[in-house]
C-alpha cells in the first residue's frame, strides 16, 4: 500500500478502476494523493487481490474478495477515512467503514461488462474471429476480455453491481451526461490507449476533496 | 441541409476523438468532412474504436448496436459525425 502525507488526520483511500483502466489512471491517482498531502491530508493506495503487485492471478479474484480486501485495507488506517473511487472503483468500497465516499465518474458493473465485451469484439474482429457477447452469461471457464482473464462468477456479479449510495459525493467530467453532485473540467484518462495524466484535473479534484472533507468533519 | 443540432453533434464527436485518442486541440480542430479516420490515424486502432464509440454514446445519450459498427461509418470524420447525428437527432 502506498502512503502519502501526515500520519494523523483524515485519510483518503483510493479505489482504482478494475482491469486496464487501473493502469491508465494510476499516475493520475498518485498525483491527486500528492496534491492532497501538500494540502495536509493523508492518502493511501492499496493493491487489491489481482491488481498491481498482488500475487493472485486475475482470474482468481472476484467482487466479494475485492470488497473485503478494500475494507480490510481501510481498517488498518487512521480514522476518519474517506474513499476516492475512480470509475469502476466505485463498485469496491461498499463494505469499507468510511466517513464518506468520493466517486469520480462512477459506473455500474453492467456498463463495465458492456465495455469489456465491446473491446473484445473489436480485437476479435481484427483477428477475423467471431465473438458473441451472450457467451459471457454461459461461460464456464475464465474469459479473456481486453487483456485480462476474468472468472465467470466475477462477470455474473458485475452484471448486478452498482456503486454504493451511502455518504457519496458523485463528481463527473463536464462532458458526461449522467447526474452528478458536481462537475469538473478534465479529460477521460481511462479511455486513452496509453497511461496519461492531467495535472490541472488532479489539482481540481484535490481542491474539491479538501472542501468536502472539511464539510464532512464539521 | 443539415438538421438542427448537427453542429453540436459534430463538435461532440470532435471532442471525443480529441479526448479519447489524446490528440491536440489544434489537430482535432483541423478535422473536416473528408478527414480519414480508421486506417489513417495511428491512434485509432480497434481497441481505441471501442473507447470512441462508448464515449460518443455517453456524451450524446445514444446506444450504438454492435451490428451497426462497420468500416464505412469509421472511414472519415464526416461519416462518423453523420452516423452519430442520425442517432442523436431523430
């Protein structure tokens, strides 16, 4: 687990998105934690089972395992703890004991499934193979989607998973159409082919989080 | 004669290509009706196509079915905009 900032006071715990988007947003997330540390707020970035440096293969992880691990990581930190969840990371903080949840461009598990199937279709088309998205519902072996081997049970759980609604502040890009508590100018880094960063966006998120944490603590 | 809202759709598609492919604003501003896309832009490989289509859906509030995706609608900027407009402006 990466740690930044002071040893006491509120801690912001990052829930990165699932699969490839984690790679695309990791530098951005760390930039936010560094900005928060400069503003006197602690931060942490855990690797969950099947993510990052975890030794668990991706096809052996699942939603319950990730949620339990995230909650355990949070429980090792000082209170009050808050989550900063990016995209499908918003599906992972339901079981954690936190004072608030900051969801940046959250998405439902069904949306993630759809995007994974679409990426698989694009690569299958390029390879001249056929791919039927309905096969995701009947798979008995792990399925390779957008570079990750994913267990059928995980895919089934994703179909029904939605972000928590308790203590949530939802923030989205100005270009997004879905409802949000606030919108920030920024680019959808999770859509890029290569990992990238958006320093102005990171600073804006950090500023918004500082204000929100102060309100929550009051 | 373009329907009302066509310009907004065009600027939305331009913004999607700029944001998803990481293209500079100057380069994206230069895209016109005949600018070739898939096969000509090195950033637009098949994985990026998935991201572009999903982002277009999200910003315009439309659904693009898998069987609607073919080489023609991705061939030029104009073709992609016309496709998006046909779904967003009806």
